[in-house]
């Protein structure tokens, strides 16, 4: 593994091109990305050291239009890079894509729950990266502008942006509630069960109310592009899945053991949604 430091500087970056950050500890892959975007509208700023990237984005939070990151790196993993970016209000809405070889080996999949990911072994890696990242980079500013004209609050736009780009994060939060319910069942703690169920329902209600209002606006957009159609379809599919969990949780009539089995089914379904490993559960592939 090559620990060569970042080889770019501000003076070398053409101002007319949007800048993509690429973080990968292997120089051969940094060269691949350079070639991939050579004749594009994007300048690729490469980092073999994740810490140098994090120092750079902390100093220049508006510098990057999108981020491509490996997951298995020494000292700082791609997952840790992602968490740092998403914790900062000034950088959390930058589209973030994990491109990693370990995904083909089913390793560390649980650690990429919050973000979109692409395998380095994809037959057409460039097309997948453009589909998952560049499409978002190029279209979200237009979507934001349209929603601003419809008097949608910035907070709600950011919320919906995250729901579309990183829907796994929201399903992962529901999964945490399911784990807590399972523990309450094991302990026969009815009070904890009631409190956890209520918090989970409130969380799901918030997603439904905030996202559906924006989806309705998007459906009325005078410029119905393919990207807007994708937003509406994926958004509705995500919300529909959440509503299914709400409906079942609100009609609990099971014994304790039966309810534990039901929660196990919920947990398994949520894990499939988060990882997108099975047909019908991958919300990035909805038609």
C-alpha cells in the first residue's frame, strides 16, 4: 500500500470544473480515477491519505462537489471518513460514494449502511459511478432551486436530500428500534416496549410527512426529468416500506413469543433493505 501524500494543490485546479475528491490508499486506483474523468466536466483531486483529505475538507468545506472513497484503508477506514463528513453540517450533504473491492467478498457490508456503494469489480465501473454519484452531483442543485421556489424550508430540503441519497441511514435507525423491541420482549418489559414502539412510530411519521410533501411537489415539477422520476419512485418505495412497518407495529395482537418472531422478520427485512442484497429490497434499483 502506498502512503504517498496528496499530490494536488489549489493552484493546480481549473476553476471552471467541479472538483471530486477521491480517497484510496492504492496509487493504481487513483490513476484509474484520473483516467476515468480525464475528458469529463470534473477535476479529480486524489488523496492516498484519508487524514489529509479530512484536514482539507475541514478547511475548505465547499470545495468538493462529490466524494469517492475506498473502504479498507490503514488507520482511517472509508466508513470513518463518511461518518466524519456526515457529522459536519457544512459537508453532510455532499454526495458520497464508496467504491471498494471488499464488497465483492461480502466483507464489512454492515459498515457501509449509510452510503451508496459500488464494487471495483463492476464490469462497467465508470457507468456505475456516474449513475450513483455524478447524476446526483449534477441534478441536486436544480432540485434544490425548484424546491426553494416552492417555499420548502432548507432543513426539509436537506432532510429529503439525505433520505434520497442515503436512505439506508433511516432504515438503520428503524433497525435500532427493532433491536430495542426485541430486547424488551426478551425481558418481558411492557413499559420499555411501549416507549420504544412510540418513538419508532414518531420517527417513521416524521419521515413520511416530510418526504411525501416534497415528493408531491416533485411530481408537479414542470420539468419532469428522468432524475426527478427516479427521486419520486425511490422516495415512494422507501416511504411505502416504512408505512408497512408502521401498519404492522400498530396492530400488534401477538403473544410475546409470536411478537419476537415477528420482530425477527422485521429485522431481517430491514437488513436486506439496508444492504440492498436481494431483488425487491434494493431501493436503488426500483423501476
